[in-house]
C-alpha cells in the first residue's frame, strides 16, 4: 500500500533572483496493495517528480509518503536503504539502467549481488527464472546489452527490477521509447507480472489508451495538481473535470481507440 499525503515540490533555481517552479502542488493519492494507478497528464505536469517522490528518490518540499504503513519521508538513510530494494523504478529508456559493457546475465545478477539475495549456487537458476518471467530466451544470457533490441533491453531492465522482489514499482513511461508493436508486448508483460506477483504499480503515461489497459484507477495531473481521480472506468466514461474531458477528446481525435473500440471496452 502506497499513500501520498499532501505532497508539494517546489524547485528553486538561480541564486539572487530565485525562480520557483511548483512542480507538484498538494497531491494526495493512494494505491492499495497489488493495485495499479495510472498517472496521466501532459508534459511538464509533474508526473515524474511525483513518481520519484513516491520512491523517495527526490525529497518533497512538504507532505508525507507511506509505504506499507512506514513513513518514508521520516526514515533515516540507513533505514531507507533497508527498504530500497522493495521499491523500484522502470525508466522510459532502458539504457538508463543497463551498462552496455555487461552481459544480460551480469545485468540481472548485479542487483542480487549488491543486496546479497542469492548464493552463488542458486544464482544461475534465479537468472534463468527471471529471464523466463520476462519472456527472454535463456541463450540471450551471454549477450551484451548493446546487442539487444529496445524491447529486449526493456525486458532485461524489468528482470533486474524483479530480481529484488519489489512490492512497489514506479513505471515512468516504460514503453514510450519502443515501437508500437513491441510496446503492446511489453505492456502486457508488465501487466501480467504485476498481477502474478501482486505488485503495487504507479504507472506514468501521457497516453490514456495505455492507462486504460494498465490501471484499475487513474489520477489526472494538470500543472502539478490532481484534477480528477477515480476508477479508470468511471473517469474515462464520465469525466468531470474539463481538463480530463479535453484529454479524452484529444485522444478520440487522434487514434483508433477512438471509435467503437473505446465504447465497447468501457
Ligand atoms: N530538477 C529540476 N529542477 C528544476 N525544475 C524541474 C526539475 N525537474 C523538473 N522540473 C520542472 O518541474 C515541472 C514538472 O516536471 P516533470 O518532469 O515532473 O513533468 P512530467 O509530467 O514528468 O513531464 P514529461 O511528460 O515531459 O515527462 C516542469 O515544469 C519541469 O520543468
Ligand atoms: Mg516525466
């Protein structure tokens, strides 16, 4: 269970004439254990900032984050370190988390070594199990990550994260850098892993169609604030806020989701 309570983040820039950006403005939301919340909003609305605050990768200016009842914002560095493996992030660009000079095997083994999760005997079995879980052939284990396709890289990045048995994942536009066809595969992989392992997921996207597929609940972010939240079904079917209505209308105009498909799925 993840709870964000009245989170605000103000970035200040410059020394003399300080420029302030309110990236996140008094946001509260919660995701129940094993649930998936889609955070949607236009570029610059504060999604990434909020996602990182939820993991305490960024300190909020004010507000509180709780993970399974533990107040993350009050934890010491060492206590935070203990809990760290349980909270992970999947980035838009898999290259952010993969070292091209490492083999797939080593990429997946690295977090397990750092956190001392498996002994040398079990390590290879666990690597193969994780590769299978993310739909990669075992013979890829010896390849370097620069020898992989974008979709395969994102699968390896996911295997690295899953190696830590996390309870909570923030996926920040995890398929935005992939081809459409590969996008669909990686999304359904994330969804099935989430269900199977009862992961709590904060899924960030500017694409409502993807949010509809990935999330039980949705929060619509606009200029740092949540303007609407609820079950994905309700929000997409009967949006109340004008900004949400615009987002849905814009999606209607541009894509196939647009036509009967959407009517049917809702
Ligand atoms: N490190 C930083 N220092 C100063 N301002 C920042 C910093 N990071 C983000 N911002 C500003 O905070 C606001 C929110 O940015 P954020 O990256 O959270 O948006 P986003 O919704 O993730 O956008 P996108 O969809 O483009 O990824 C923006 O105005 C951005 O310029
Ligand atoms: Mg972002």
